[in-house]
C-alpha cells in the first residue's frame, strides 16, 4: 500500500473555468473532478511527502497573506505551507519542521495551509485542491537543500516536527 493511501479521499469537487486573467498556472479545468482530502498520512519522525515550490511574497503565486500570521513572507525566508491534514487546524502554525531531501536538511517555519479540501475558486487562485502529502516551500528551502534551480518544482522528501 502506498503511504498516501492510508488517508482516504473525503470527496470530489468539480472544476470551474477561471475568469480571464485570474489564474496563471496549474488552473482548474471546467468540468474536471478533483479529489479532496481532509486528512494527510500520519506524521512520524520520517514522514514521506512531496516538496513543491511557492512564493509567499506579496504578488506571488501563493495568493493572499499566510493563514498563520496574516503576513507575506520573503522568498529568502524558509517557510512552508502544509496539506490540510498536516496543517491540523492551525496547530502547526509558527512551528518548525525539519525537511530532509537531496542529502541535506533544513528547518522551515509553517506559515500556511495548502488546502486539500477546497479549491477551484477565487480564494484558492482557481487552482485545484492540494494533494494530501504536500510540503509547499519557499525558494529559500530549495536553496538550503542544495537543489539546482532548474530542478525546483517537485521532489520526494521526508520531514518531521522540529524540536
């Protein structure tokens, strides 16, 4: 069994075509169904996940200010958004996680949720719901892991709550 399958989907949502100019990349498709999750795989000292890239800066693809502190964050700050289950109703807000990937590790602050339960609307930049195993990270995290810039985007990692 694949680890991500230990958390069953909570439903599906139907995509709507974004209004013109409202979505730049990874936009919802009209009529396509997207799987939603209210849970994520169990957290351990070696939690497998997928590292993605996001900008938490004003005007970045992250949308509005971060959910935890209602602020924007520089791309030079090691910050992340976690899938809904891992975000755990803001219980990980402002806490640090340690991310291991590419033979290195980095501590990053949890500042936002990568919503696995909702999407395809203005609040979510007309993007589909997040998968349930995502650590959506700033450029600073990718740099600290020593990943060449042309390889940024998606990488298998593992993470744990930092002390």
